[in-house]
């Protein structure tokens, strides 16, 4: 981005006001709201360049800008915008260009021409005051007419709050998000409590909300600011996986964020606790929803353990012989003991690494219990994990959200204490991925007398969300747990599986197999070149794998030369250089993309990976193919998507890929941990290639000092009530 100098550095510069039509957008940053655009003026053949942090503007709009002329060394003379306003066009040509810009969802160049042809200079008035007349235009039915009217109303509302927002430092894309969140009451919400933006609007954060608050006259030591800083600091800890913070840690974090002495915070903290937004236990402080979830998990686990259930009469030895014969398998002593345990257990954990027979054991248990009339339902945290579970067991498996029947309209799950799941047994796979909130919802929906089996690899990374549920349940020692350690002979022949267990023991992996390789590239730039060569050329030629669908590149970190962000840019250019681009966004037709957060309305979830299959600029929509279905995204919702040519190791949980490539650099020092390395390589089925610095591999193997998450679930479970 050019090094523009704000007009404050030129106090003698005269302000200038210019009116014209936005001819084109040269540059737009979705993150900062920074625009570089060209303005055409009536009677002038030359275009004026203007720059600034603006509300979402589109080519074809008529605007009036006020600012100052600045001379940029690289880009020449341009207007740095201080304020601007949109002016509705009054000529037929102007109206057609305005509507054809795509500013109004549902109208593109084709429909703009038809509308202006039908209504002339009255077109905008018809849309605003008589939208029912739109259906007289060819191709516009009642549904599209309603869509146009709604989009028009939204634009008017956005423009009405624009003056307020731009006066308080809010950039382009954020204004649309604010309107979508708060509607016509956006200004009232911000005046009442601007700090809500930090929690509720992606990308603004505390510092952005704090600037707005200051511009509204909220003092640095005001109670609402101190409370907001404490709340935000605790929210940040939750995003790192913690369920609570000690008071000392919380006040130190908040004082640093707020720029005040921590001694100023006890009063604000007491107010938050008294108001119920925070909960105190001794010196530990929880967000109320998280406290409720953790206490609720403790309560429901104890309820399930104590509830009387249907007694099963099983001759275990005969059952084992029967299942071995019918499934043509030989169970290990560990698996036999697990079956004996499961016959009596109301709740049980099955954990173990790859190749230790978790799936074989689960299939055997299901066969025996179903033979005794036990009805079972199966689920996993993600769609991909559920599909893997379904393929491995030959039984239907759902995501936990679908199992609990999430309702976007109701904003919660239909299944719960008052309408529990109709099953004698609930089996959840990939349990290391389940956070405290989701586990609480699941436990609430399991009826008294039903059984719950939790399956997962406790040595993998914990959930992206708060808590460390599987590890806490095992650590409590109150729930029967089977740890499968024996690697079956057939699995041991896989270099990937054998090396996964070596890594888990802290041993150096062996690179003499046909499916596990290390390419030494200490220089990150050389590592990047090698990664590109492997994905684009060598792997497709040698292994016949599709570089887009079969090969997954992952990295421990976002930043750095071999971090996810840079890897995605490089691979997008290498694998999809000619894909049509989304205007102002970092996506192209044909891109591999990942959902970054749960979207219950669209029924797509954090970690889902798909391909961009259609780009409709006229209606500003993107179509993404996720496995067996297509999801439509408005351009305004694209901050929920990221490129997925490369993903973080955390985002790979619950998925498997034919081939995995993992660059390791000392630049990744903060996340060079054994469980990160272990999780990454266990995602690969046919091929794993590590590219990088041997020193980084050694650091990861030695580093078992994983950041401890603040949780109390294990402690609660051990305490009898």
C-alpha cells in the first residue's frame, strides 16, 4: 500500500470538494477499509484518483468527496478523502450505471437496462415507493422484486448511518457488518455501548471499539471502559482455550490492554460479577456461559453415571468368540478387556493412537450390543469426521450439530433435557475436538439410562474452542477408560503409523519407508520452492494424486515465509492463476476454501473445506461445493471463508487426506510442539512429507511443554456432591 501522508501534515492545504461518478476501484482492503478509486467528472476527460477509508462504494455511484490534495511519490497527485456522501443520479444514463454497478443485490447490468427502459428517470422512485411495479419488467418476478426492495432499503439505511460511522473511524466493510448485526438501530447501539463491537463484529477488536468510544466522549477511566477491557481480556483467554483466568492474570492483561494501573480494576470486576456476566470461584473468574457449561458437564456426567439403566445379560466370552468369528478378526487382550468393561459401563472412554484398533473395537462393541437389542446413534464433531466414522462402521453417522438438531431460527438445539435423544447408546468419535460448550449440549440431550461412549486420540491437539474435555474426563479417573497401546501388525507396516507412535514417544521418525519422507531445506525460501514443486509436479506425477483435492499442505503457524498466509498466496498463483477474481476480495473461481467459523444458517462449520464453483458478479454471490452440496455466499459474508491450499494443523483436526505436506521451520518456534507434529502426520493416509529444518523437527520432538489450559472439569468430577 502507498505511504500516504494524512492532510494534518499539510496544515496550509486548502480543502477541496469534488462531485462525480466512481468509474473504477483500483484497490480495496477488506481488512482496513482502505480504497483507491478513480472519479469521473462531467466535462472532464481526466479521472481523479481518491484514497481513504470509506464506506463500501461501487463503480457507477455518484459521490461528493471532501478532502485535501496530496502528492504521492509513486502514484502522483490525488485527493485524500476526509468525508464523502452518496448522491443519487438523476439522469437515465446515470441511473442505469448506478444500478448496473451491482450495488443493489439482485440488479446487475442486464436488469438495470430493463428497469431504466421501463421507468426512465422515475426508476429509483419506483423501486423506493412502488416496488410492486417491478414485476412488470421482463425476468423480475415477485421474489426478485422483494429482494430488490429489501436491498434498496438496506442501502438507504446504511447511508443513513454512514455520516455517524465515518465520523467515528469505522471503515468500509465494517459498516455493512454493523448494519447487518444491528439493523436500523445501529447508531443507537453504538451510542449506548460501542464496546459491543469488540465482541460482536469480526475484525474491529477492542482497539477499534475503543477509538469509537473515545470519539463519543467516553473517558479512559470510565467504568464502562474498564468493564469492557476486563471482559475482552477474558474473551481473548477463552479464544486461546481457557475456561477461566485467575484474577491476577486477568487484571494484569486488562490493565495492559487499557493502559491503566491494575489497582483501578477491582471495582469494575466486582460490578461484572454482581451483574452476572462473570462468575467468581475463589480467585478464578469465568464468563457466565462457560461456567454454566463446565458445571453442567460435571452435573450431567454424574447423572449418567448414577442413573439406573437397562441391565444387559451378556456371556462375555461367548460374545467375544461370536464377534471374532462373524467379523473374521482376532481381538487383542486390550480389546477383550474393553468389551468386558463396556458390558457394565454407563459411560466409557476409548482412546489410542492410529493402528491400535479403536475402530475394530468400536465395531465389535456395536455388533454385540445391537445383538442384545441396544439402539445406537453415532456422531462426530465435523462433517468429514462423521463421513469417516460412517465408512468405518457401516452405520449412519451425523455431525453432533445435526444429531442434536440445531435450529438457526431458535438459536439452539432442539434436542436437550426436555426432548432427549431416542437411543440406548450414543457414540461420539474424534472427541478430542469437542469443546466444553458442545459437550454440555450433548450431555444434556442424553436420557437417563442411556450409555455414552467417547472415542478419540487424547494425544492429539485439544479442541479449537475452550476446554480440554477428553483429557479432563480421563484425568478425573471417575469414568472407565480404555487406552489401546498395541499397534496391530498390518498397521505397523505403514511408515506413517509407525512414525506417529515414534513421535508420540519422543523418538526421531524413520525416513526409509515408501510413504514417509523428510526433505531437508533449512532455508524457508528454499522450503517454499520445494513445497510448490512437490505439490504442482512431483506428487501428481509419482503418486497420481490431484494437487487440489488429494494433497493438503499444512503449517503450524499463520505468519512467516512457510506460514499459512504466504503458502496460500503462492499456491493460489501456482494452481489457480487464471481463475476469475472476486472484486476486492482474495478469492478466485476454482479456489480451494475453508469455512473459518460455524455458520448454522448455512449449515457449514469451522474447518469444512470446499471448492469455489461459480462466481456471479451481477448478484454478488459465490457458490462453494462442500462434498455433496453447494453453499451460496453473499460477497458481504466472505470473511467467513479463507483459502485452504494451506491450513493450520489445528484446522486439520478430524480430517484425513491422501497426502500431507508439512513445512517445519525455526520461524514456527512458538508452535513447534510434539502434539502439533503428531496431529499433522496422523492426518495423512498414503503419503506424508516433511520439508524443512532438522533443527525444527528436533525442537518439536523435544517440546512436550504444551500450554496448559485453565479448566476445572477434572477437579469437579472428582468431587462428590
